[in-house]
């Protein structure tokens, strides 16, 4: 037995309305996020870049100062450069994960609206 034509037509109409509604919601969200466009991306790249480079530069400066004031067999400049690199990468990872959680939370809240 097949469904009556009215039921099939209503089901297809409902599916169509759901797709149109989802597409409209996506467009609204996209328009609202325009402010987060290219400038937001460039700002995030800058933040991540600085969060890596500053600890490296601090480590190198501190290492040079230690090496010039207390000479030893341990190359403190190289050691603290690597420590700065590790801390910078950890810091960048933190920034990226924080932004990713914010985006996922925003998407989750919009799904429930």
C-alpha cells in the first residue's frame, strides 16, 4: 500500500521548508560573522605569532645575558631558546583551543535556537 498523495506531498513540503529554514539560518549566521572575517583571521594569526615569538626572544635574551655573565659548558642561549619555543607553542595551542571552544559553543547555542 502506498501513502495517499496528500501525505506524500505534505512530507515533501515539510522537508523543503526544513531545508529552506536551515539555509536561511546559515546565511543569517554568516552575515553576523562578517565582522569576524579577514581582519579577525589576521588578528588571530598575529596573536598566535606573537605568543610564540615573545617567549623565544625572552629566552634568547636571558640566555645571552647568562652566557655573558656566567660562562659555563652549558649553552644557555640555546637551552633557553628551546624552552621559549616550547612555552610559545604551548601558549599558541592555548589560544587556538580557546577560540575553537568559543566557536563550537556559539554553534551549539545557535543550533538550539
